C-alpha cells in the first residue's frame, strides 16, 4: 500500500512546481510584454494617438482582469464573509489598494515609458530589502545573518544600477549625480509595494484571496483613473473604448494577471515555501531574458554590474530561507503563510 501511494505523491508535488514555474515565466515577462503592447499600438494609431498607451494598458487591463477575477472569485463576496471583516480590515484593504493597486503600477508603467525594461526590473529588486527592513523595524520580525547580508548585497546592486547609468535626457540632479527619472519612479514604486506588503502581513493575512484581489483591483483602477484625469486631462482616455485596445487587453489581463496569479496560488498549495521562494528568485533573470527575446534589449554594463550583485544577494537570501525553513520543520520557529513569505520577492506582476 505504501509503495502504490508514493508515485502519486511525487507526481502531485512536481505538478505544483510546474504551476509555479509557469507563473514565474508569465510574471517575469510582464514588463517586456507591456512595452511590446505599446509598440504594437504605435503601429496602429487612431488619429495621432496610440490606442495602447501605458495608461490605457493599466486602466483597461485592470478592468479586464477585474471581470475575470469576479468570474473566478465572485462567490467569496457573500454576506457571511463580508460581515466577518472589521472596519480596520476595510481601512487596511483601502490602503493596500491605493499603494499597490494604483500608485505602484502607475509609477512602474510611467517608468517603463522613460527607461529600459531591464532597469525597471533591476531597480524593482529594491522592494525585498526594503520589506525586510520594515518587517524588522515595524513587525519586530527576526532575520538570520544570511538574509541580512543578502538584502544588503541586493540593495547595493540596485544603487549601482541606478548611479552607473549613462547620462540621458530624462535625468535629474540629485546631490551632485544624475538620477534617471524612470529609475526614480521604479524605486518609488518599490517603496509603495514594500509598505503595502507590511500592511498586508500585519492586518490582512486572514482575508480571503478573492475579496483581497477584487477589492484591490477595483479600487486601484478607480483611483488611477481619476488621478490620470487630473494629471493629463479628459482626452487622455479618448481611445479607451477602442476594440483594438480591448482585444489585446483581454489577452493581457487574462494571461498576465488571472492565469499567472491562479497558477501561482495553485502551485503554492502543493509546494514548500523554500521551493516557491527559490522559483520566485528567478524573476529578474526571466525578465531580462524576456526583454532580450521580445524587445531585443540587451543588458548594459551598469546592469551587468548591479544585476550580478543583486543575484548574489538573492542567493544569500535563499540560503537564509532554506535555514529558516529547516528550523520551522524542526519546530524551533513558527511559520507564517507561504504566500506571504514568497510574495515579497515577486516584483512586478503586470498589474
């Protein structure tokens, strides 16, 4: 009886890892796909406007993703579940929606318009060390020496990626050295996502995934829409009803957001935290390869230098996670939900 069960367990475990790898391939390629969509739109102008502008991608992509999320998770929005949410839960959900549903995506999309995809990917790695630092400071979490050293290495790698960039027309003077506006926006987005992660870890760990995802996407979309109207004017969304835009956005929202997230959640259910964390650490590598294959964007020398340090930091952090996982398995340390531990290092996932 024991022998007959082992093959089934092995297949089930490998299946979970396969879901995680597929999700990581989708997430890693999201930045390059976003830029490629805007290039496709530039070849099909409506008047003198690009129907697949970055703002339209974010707004309509969010709407398409919201429709699909409601179809998948809509049943979780029932009276019994909603009554269990406190006023503090709703405040926390609103803060997360503003930070990670509207502010961070808007900044990342604007950064993609101003700098290379590889820069956005590498500077986005500022999020994990920031989240780690905030977790220690605000949540009083303990980290081992490997995670600490890894976070420092990744942080230094991001800084080198930023300051070693060659001068461009979209740079601002910061204390005697030039800082690219795109890189600055990507770094600011990382701060917003880190803050959102801390709020989620502290207050929203027990919120059902469907309520969390639908509320964040819906409110984030509405907030972004009104911010864009104030900043750019009502004509900015003139092509928002274009059939050409919507056909691409259903593919984008369905594949990048819904399929990617569903694969990731399904994979987490049948995989260990260390396995999921290891797979998520390949995000920057997948992103850089996708930028080269989809856009023909090869890494520059500053990106090689900073990226190498970031990879060293990721490796050291993985050593720390493996050690932490072994301590949890032995009962020396209490565990936290797998998705919380791994989501920190995921980076940009399309929306």
